[in-house]
């Protein structure tokens, strides 16, 4: 085919500057695509900004954070801890952070030795009644040293002292604390009798549980510090009345012993006071008697020379004193001296006067 052109037809332009005419529909589609690309680019930019902004996080004043990059901590030791304030990290899955409370109190509850119930039921007073016996599948219990069964539970409060060890040494350190508390509760119950746990040595049992869980936590190096450990123990609900009777008997026994001890103290105090009084009286009497005897001895020593000079005078004086004491109650006393010639005369003493005779009608004048 020859390339012949019409004399009045303009020549064709060839090359890159040539334009291919398009219809209106194609042009509208092209403009729509260009607008869509702009919107998609804007949305992608916004998503990137949102993605990066999601990496901001805040650490509270009582918290520390540990930054993990691809599952490994960024930094070592204390350097891996992020302090309070605003921080940024690459969003997940590149980075992730773990917040750990360093001053807040953590809590662990052990119900391994408690019967089947819930806190809501306890608060509402709608606990299920006890059955005829314990159900090992539902009811927890602890065995005491004297082979009795009790219900016991504990609440442990602790704080995290080493966040790095607490987070990285264990998959779940809180579960390790929970297991240590369960172990301490059952172990300590097996070392105490039922009477000691319920009445006689409640504080000792509580202290034993605390010491046991503290030792386990330290041996496992969990990075926590035990603050308090509260323990509650009750007898099996099926034997509540029997244990109540035993407790009542123990109370009565203690009361009787206290009363007996109080009476003993009163009797001993009174006896001691009486003995002290008698001793004081005896000592006073002894002092008085010794002083009287000493005075009489001194008097006798003074009178002895005079007696030796005139014994008859002293004999007469003693006789007079003796007769005075003997005849104190005599109504009349008549002293008849000896006669001049020395002959004895009759001496009479009237102790009681003759009673007056009652007057009768015959004796009336």
C-alpha cells in the first residue's frame, strides 16, 4: 500500500508528542482514580501516624515499666526499668511493655482448705447448707496433726521488691506466690492440733503460715516481700454443734480454773497476812515478856539484900498480899492479932452474908 496523501489533508504528526483522543467516560474514570489515590495516600499517612502514636504510654508514680523488643528486655538490671512519666515505644508486635507496681500492695487468697462457696454468697448470707459429709470434689479441707479435719483459708498481702526478677524469672510469678501460700497453709495445719488452731494457739498457727510462705518465696527468689498474712479457721460445718459444745466446755473449764486460782490466791494472801500478824503479835509479846522478866529480875536483885537483912518482914508482906488477893470478894474482913501471952485465937472470915429470909404471913406482926 502506497503512502499517498490527499493534497488538502494535513500531514500526520508522528512521535511521542502525538495524542490519542479519549472519550469523556475514560477521562472521568481517570480523574476518579487520581482522586482515590490521593485519598488512599492520606489515609495511609493517617494510619501510620496513628500507629506510631499508639506507642506512647504513661507510667504511674507507683509503677515501673519494662520494655520488651521482640520479646527481649531493652536494657539490663535497673536500666531495664522505665520510671514514672510519658514514654514511647514501637507498637506491637515490635515492642511491648509490662507495668509492674512497686509500692502498691498485691493480694493472694488461698481457699484450698475452705468449703465450696463464693464471696457473693458469704456477703449475702446465702451459702448452701452443709451436706451429710464433705465432698472432696468441691469442699477443701486441711488435716491437722491429731488427724482431725478443719476448714482454713488465708489472705496474703505482698509488694514487688524486684520487678525484673518478678517478671522474667517466672512465666507467672503471681501463681507462684499463690502456690506458696497454699503449700504453707496445708503444711502448717499438719503441724498443729485442732484445738491449737481453733482456740489455744491461733496466733502461733498464723505465724507458722507466714513464716512458711516467706521461706518459700525467698527460696524461689520471686522478687516479692511479704507484708501481712491473715488466717481464718473453722471446724467442719457438719460438726459445728459438737465443736461448739467442746468450746463451751473449754470455756467453763478455764473459768473454773481461774476461779480456783483466784480463790487460792485469796486464801494464800489471807493466810500470809494472818501469819504475819501472829508473828508480829508473838514478837511484841516476846519483847514485852522479856522486858517484864528483866524488870522483875532487876527488882529482885535490888530487894535481895534487904530480904537477907529482915526476912520476916518480907514474909509478912507477902502473906498480906496473898491474903488480900485470896479474900478479895469477902464481905467482911476481921483481923485478930495474937494475944499478949502468945496463945492462938480463932479467926473467922465471912465470905457471904446470910441471905434475908422472905417474909410470910405467919411471921407478920
